[in-house]
């Protein structure tokens, strides 16, 4: 999970894409609503396909209860 992190100071500690304030939850909601990867990348040009895939990977592992993220400290 190199691209996903959590920091209690950002979005209340929700998992986010590292270096952004964009939550995994937000990306998953976009994709679930029918927005394509290309549309996400067009609307958020600082993201990469790898970032989107990391969100999907995170969700898959979270459903298996395999995610353990340490909260970053400032």
C-alpha cells in the first residue's frame, strides 16, 4: 500500500491517496457511479492510473480485513 496512507489530520484519518486530500472512498464512489478511470484522470490530472488501482486494491484487501495502516504523525 505505497500509494494509500492515513493521517488523523487529513479527512479525519480516512485512507487517502498519498500526497493528496482525495480519499479512497471518494474514488470508489466515483467509479461506482459509472465515471470511468479516464474521466477521473481528466478531472484530477494530478492522479495516475496507479493511484486509482491502489484504491481498488485497498478496497479488495479491506473487505478481506487485510489492511493495517499506521496513522502518520506530523
